[in-house]
C-alpha cells in the first residue's frame, strides 16, 4: 500500500493559449494537510481543477492512489475518495440543508461511514438550527459550512477546500478554521487554499507556494514561518 493519495507529475495546464501550470510536481500523503498558497492568478485553483478533472492537463500526469486519472470523468475522480469544495461553494439553492447533506451521503472507498448525518450536524451546530432552510436562504458562511458538511458526507480520503474563508466575517472564518482542525484530527487528508497564511500554517503539515504556475516554495509550516522574506516576496505580507 502506498502512502501517497494524490501525485501530480510534471503537470502543464492551459486555458486556450495561456500556459497556467508549468511542470508542477505536487503530492498529498495519507493523513497530511497541505496549504496551497500564492497571490491571485498564480494557478492554485487551476491545480485543484486539474486534479479533479475539471481542467484537462496538456501534459504530465495526475495519479490518485497509484492510478492515472487524467482521462477520467469528474465523477470518477470523486468516486476515488476526493471531495472538492469549490470557491463558489456550489450548493443546491433549491434544496434544503437536510436534502443537500443527505443527497451526498455514501460510504468511503474502504466502506467507512465515519462521517454520518448526525456527526456532521454535531460538527456544524449552526446548520442544525437551519435544517429546513433552502440553500439560497443561508448566509455565505452557512453556505460554506453546508458545502464542507456535504463533502464530509461522502466520507472522503482527501478534502480539497478552495478559498476556505474568502469573504466571510471574522467570527464565521474562525468557525471554519475550527472545523478544518476537526477534519485534520479525524484523519482525512486536506488541501487548503486561503489567503490567511497565519491560520493556514497553524493547521497544515506542509505548504506549497505557486508563482506564475510554478512551485517556488515547498516545506513545513515551521520552515515557512521562519522565512519572512518568502512571505514578503511571494504572499505580500
């Protein structure tokens, strides 16, 4: 059994003639939480979409649990235990909170059902108060909680979280970070994209910074925190 869940090798992805990702090497191991960082437009979301099959790479390979997935449909990638929380959240506005959660419920790739409906509601008490509300009736923070909760209902091996707290009030953002810590403690691997590097590095084991579609830093949270010049140059902090 390999310890590597996701492995990206020499990946090049384009939007039309625009070369977005340049020879990216990236991996996620069992139980590992990765911070994916960089300024806007540096290729973070494109890397996530290339892993999910939303963007088809021009060259290079994506492997999930040792199997090349470049040619798989998006739903087939998801069935391999990858749950994706996109930047736009993607909830079903015409379905209630209960329906959004229950429609996603299934066992994981090893038959695990650790994340049940009851456990999700215990983790997201705010959702428990709004079970009958439609998705469109929720605040932005509540929608983000619902999207993460729905992803957990699939009992994933890896949770991909794009712009975890973008546009959320500080109190709600703090709740999202708490939930990320709970997910980490549960043993699920994660890729987290967020602009708040201080919060990201409190949770992550390892961090990758992209600049113009290339990896310019990869290292532990402690290593990144000890290099203010990297933070200033590539994250503008």
